[in-house]
C-alpha cells in the first residue's frame, strides 16, 4: 500500500462505484484523505439514490462537504429527514440543476424551500417532491425550469405568481385534475409565457395556455403527458391549431391514439419525422391519399401498430415518393409473405428510400412476419433492423427553429 504514490491510488479509487468508495474510506486513513480528491474531480454531476448507496450519516456528510464547491447537477433520492439536513448544512454555489425525490412524499414541505434556496443560490432548474404548495417557489432568484409533477397539494394560484415572477423557460406539470382546472380562475398573460422553450402538461391543463399558443415564439418542445384517456387526435389538432399552424415540425410523435397519418396529411402539417406508436387504425383511410399527399413528411416511423391488409401497405409503399425513410418496428401485420417489389416502389421516386424492418409479427401465425425483397434498385435500400428512440408520450412535438 505505501509503495503506491498518491496519483496511482487516486486512479484506482476513481474506478470504483460510489457505494464501494464510501465503504473503502473506512478501511484506511489514506483512502479517507485521497477520496476527497477523487470526489471533487469525479462528481460534477451526481445522480443517485441514497437508499441504494447506503451511506452512513458520517460518510454522507463527508461526501457532501467535499463535492459542494464543484458539483453542478444534483439529482437525489432521499429516505430520511437526517439526509436532507446533512445536504442543506452545506452551500452548493455551482449547482444549477437540483432534483430531489423522497421515499415518502411527506418528507419535504413548504418550510423546507427557504432552506433549499439558501443552500443552492445558483439554482435554475428545480424538480422537487413533497407536500409542496409552491408558496416559496417564486423566491428562487434565478429559476428558469420547473417541474411540478411530484408536488402534492400544489396551489394553482402559486403557479400564476411563479410564471409572472420568473418568465420560465420550461414548465412541467401533469399534476392538476379536471375539477381543479375548471374551478380555478387564473390568468396567464402572454408576457409571462414568452420565454417558454418547453411545456409538458396534460390535455386538461392546456386550457391555461391555449389562448396564447400562437405567441410562444421561443417554444422548442411541447409534450402532452398523462395516463388518462387521450382525446381523438383531430380534436387535439384543433386545440393546438395556434401552436402548429404554419410551423415546421422536427418531430411529431403520438402514442395510443388513432388515425394519426390521415389527420396529419389532412392538416397539411410539415413534419420531418412522424413517429406513430400503437395505432390500430393506422391505414383505414389510406386509399384516399396520393403521392403528393405525403410531400410534407420526410421520415415515417411506425411502432407497435396494426397493419391489417397488404393493400394498405402497397398503397403506402407506392405513394411515399418524398419520404427518405420508413420504419416498421414491432408492428403486427394481418397478412404474411409480403413482397417489397423494388421496381414498383422506386417508380415514383427521385431520391433514395431507406426501409427499416425490426421484430414485426404476423397476427395469424403469431410468428415473425415473413417478407421478401423482389429485385434491386438504386433508390431502395433495406437497412439493418434498428429500434429507434421514442418518448412514448401521448403527444410529443419538437419544433424546427
């Protein structure tokens, strides 16, 4: 042990996970001293559950004391008031992103927010969990991004105060039930929303924003979340008309709704990547569409959806002359032994089409879907089966700026 210089020991300690690190500091005084150097250099971002890490209060105190001047992002899951007290006995001057969850939703209350403000003077992104009404949230001096989803008993009137005070860049709610929304009488004027870059809400909460959707000039991302049943997609489009009309969408993703493709085409939306997850009425009206109807879509991703007839797939493949990519991932087909005829698919094309086929199945056989490619063409390429990334939110929109 003594034959190793500090640099070597520090390198060895840095390869251990945090749980092992907090165990080893009790084995030798030299480990205890050098671990402080490791933590200060290694943990600019901390994301951990203190239940899983199993820190003693003494080890946790030593950890916080050593990272407090260097850490910038802190995401913690706590299990006791003692751990919160150890945390807030320090000041974290560089932390701009603080997320705190608890094993009990009763752990944090309004009286803890002034303590957090004092310990995190540079806080800009805040996601708390607890019995929090939002009473002191407007007092966070640099607040830009706020998640309210895990704030039990949040007061609607405090939302109005926060929005007017800070002109947030990001708000995530998915919190208020329909009765609360209908009974509330709050006004969010355009000037308190003009800086919003990201909004995550449930459909009912849209009522607070809908009058000013066309004024959200900075908006980059819009998400409708929640587990309650989604309204029909045409209705959602009407509610979001002020937001998406004449906009260029980078990504439009839907999950667990129906007739998406037809609705997007009829609305004449310009979408670079249209992602449709779990639509079991996907192509029921597809025969109505021609090649020019797909002109505003560049990439089409279909995941976990039902394609009933080969005629529907033919209509799609032979009319998507503008598309650069079409992807079928974990879809269910009502037919088997499908033939992708290269010459027919390429007939109306002027640029290459990539086709991705990944883990699809046939309804009748309950086996992997059987398909073949007939012929070759320079404008048609089958890529190695890929599972692309999805948000799996009921509605996700990314705007092209």
